[in-house]
C-alpha cells in the first residue's frame, strides 16, 4: 500500500507530465491488488468467464482495445460498478441481480469502459494531492459516504479514486458507453432501462441503490440524452442489435445460487 501511494505521489508531483499508458496500467494493477484483497470478489470460474467474455466483447472494439481488460464481480448486494485505470472493471452482484436482460448489464459495463477509455480516473488522481484507497473502499459496498463521517473522509482523501465523477465525465462516459455497446452489436436501450430502474428504485427505497448515486451522479436528463441517441437509430439498426441471451440468464441463475453476499464492512469511526 505504501509503495502504491508513493508511486502515485511521484506521478502527480510532476503535473506537467502526462501519465503514460504504461504508468496507467501499473497504477491500475497496484490498485486492483488492493481492491481484490479487501473486497469479496466472486471466484466462480464460470461466472468470471461470462463477465469477462461480455466485457471484452465491448472493450476490445474501443480505441483502447489493446489494454489487458479484466472484469470482476464484487459479491455485494449493494448496487454499484467502478473502473480502475488501465482496464480493470468491477460490477457488484447486486446490480447484476437487478437486471432483466443482458443489454442492461452490458450498458453498465460499456459506461465503465467509457471512463477508462476517456481516462477519467487518471484525471481524478492527477487532480488529487493523495490517494487513500482504504478510506474510500467503503463507498463501493456501503452507503457510508452518504454519512457525515464518510463524506468527511472522502474530502480528506482529496476526492481520489472512487469519489463522484463530474457530470461532464458521466455524460461523456454515457456517450462513449453508448457507442461501445452499439459497436459490439448490443442494444443500447439497456442503458436507458437500467438507469431508469435505478432512479425508480431510489425513489421507492433509496437505501438499496444509494452507493451507485454516491459515485455516479445520475439525473433524468442523462437518461433523456441516451434515449435521444437510441431514437436516432433506425428500426433496422435496432433490430440487428442483441438485447438478451439464454447464456445471460444461465449466468444470472448461477450467480443467484451462490451463498448470500457477506454483510458490508463498516468504515471505522
């Protein structure tokens, strides 16, 4: 952990120098080691194979397709997903369980891939004075960051790594995510239905999806923007895109057969 923070500090100390792809990948690898050691990652080979095949089918067709993309499922009932620099993408079990079709999960993956393609996480790190992954890990699994204590911790950490992306970055990731899934032959309507589902659930019972909204500012106008992009596709184009598959539902059933997700860890006071 100390080596990771030192490497990061050296990178941001030279603000005039851009972070190279090699440096970005190294940062991502080191943070992924920390994440995988501290979060409950699903280890089932079949589940991991499916999410990596789906994720890679989207990521490899982007402008950064040569990255060694890796996709992980976090065994948490909280709804969230996040990406690390260099092509490491994580999606929570709770989000997958809420999906009705494959294109909804693909839309989330496409969005997170968009953050990596546009290097948003790297920009966040460059703008921060230090990275404290231990402080912010709780945001992924819990709604602790919505509390006064958690929010203060995020402020102290300089808004690094898992802090909320700007509305501009989120909109950009939406646009890139839309293009990502269409390029992969997947119906982008899943982005609309999943985001609308999260908004609706937030209104009905906010606690279940608050972790998502802490790290992903999502408003109705973003959903309208994505729908307008869908509307610009012709019926023939939409008909040629895949919305669902039997393999996805087999994947969901296998995920549901796992023991219940562990209780979220609480951040220390």
